[in-house]
């Protein structure tokens, strides 16, 4: 298949996954922030750390109220990581790859974008925010199910699988990194809230119920970290996502250099006992993993997407 089509299907999956992840993240933590006492010192700005856009906020004038942060996260066209920006890019990649997508896939994502574009102008803290974000998550999941059930599992689909799981691994590590900074750094005022806060971390990756099957005692930070890193049965754990990327890339032609990068990443994961890491060690590990995830992306791009672009 053409390299530009492969690239578009890959980015379609990444942007769609990014949209779903951000919608779930804002939904879960938005409800949590409403219940937390002011003394907890937590709020919407923490989500900016997860998606790495806090510098954009700090560099602007004015007070960052909840409403302004929500607008930046969800409705801002100036923020390339916002929900509407990610969904717009998913739609554009789907539009330019329509030849390899089921017709229903293009129609569904186009409808999702148009309805979301119209709805974001009325989104505000409380009110309809939960309903809006739940609808986005549900629609993204429907889109992924539609593509899995109606699209031939050919090369184009494999690039989509690789993009989806690489994006998912990146978001899980980001969520854990920020959660660890908030909850494992000795902030005494938060200690009574730890079970609720770690439960919200699990819910933000749709992992709460599966975690309760995995660990039947009360929620503890080391157990959550180990589950989200190491459980190969849970679809959003880092290990499961990287395994899926490795399996997908192994099915693609001319994959030697890319396979080397993913093998290195898997070794990184298997060589660490995440349950006994300090906050500083965990942050260092996540930083290395995110660099390795970026290298896998670069290897995919160099190997398959930049063919003929430098000439």
C-alpha cells in the first residue's frame, strides 16, 4: 500500500485513541474534583500535566479558572492536544484514507466530529459536561468496534492497531507519572483520600473493575502501579499495549529496524520490579519508557512513512 495511506491510517487510530483517552480522563477527574475538599489542592490543572500542556497555560495572562482549563482541554483550536483538535485530525486522516476504510467508518467519524464540534461550545463545568464526555467515549469505542468488525485485517488495519496501542501505552504512562507525583510524594493532606484518588486513576483508563478482580484487597499504590504496568491480560496496561504493537509490527513487511526498537522497549519493561520503586525511580522509569515509545514511533515513521519524501 502507499506510504501516505499507511501513515494516515496509523494517525487516524492515534488521534481517535487520544480523543477517547482525554474524554475519559476529563470525565473521571472532573467528577472527582467536585467531591474533593478545597484543602486537597487538586483541580483541573493536574490534567494539563498529564497531556503536557501546562506551559501553554502558565505562559498566558489571567487566572486559570476551571472553565478556562476545560475550554483549553476540550474546545480550544489553538491547543493541538485538545479534544476537538484531536478529533478533527482523526476525521481528516479518515477523510484522506477513505479508499481503505469501510464506508460506515468514514460516515461514523464524520458524524462524531460534526456533533462534537457543535456541542463543545456549550460545555461547562458541572451541567452537561459529564453527559458530553461520556458520549464522546462511547462514540469512539463504537468507531473502534465498527472498524474491527467490518474492515479487512490487512496492512492498513495493522497500522491502525500499532497506532492505537502505541498511543494507549503513552497515555497510561503519562497518567501514572502524574498520579505518582500527586499521590506518592508525601502530601499528608491527601492521605485519607488515597483510595478514592487511586480508584479514579484506575477509572481513567477503564481499569477499576478489572483491577478489583486482579487485587481483592483495598486499593494500594504499589498494586495499582504494578497492575497498570505489568498485567498482560488488561488491554490498557503498558505491557499489554507494547506486546500488541510488537505482534502487529511483526506482521508488516520490511520490519527489521522497527522490531529492534520494540524489542528494546519490551526488555525495559520486563527488567523492572515496578512495585518497589520510589516516586523518583518511577518517574525516571516512565521518562525512559516514554522516550522509548517515541523511538518506536520514529522507527515506524522512518521505515514506512517517509519513503520517497526526502528525494
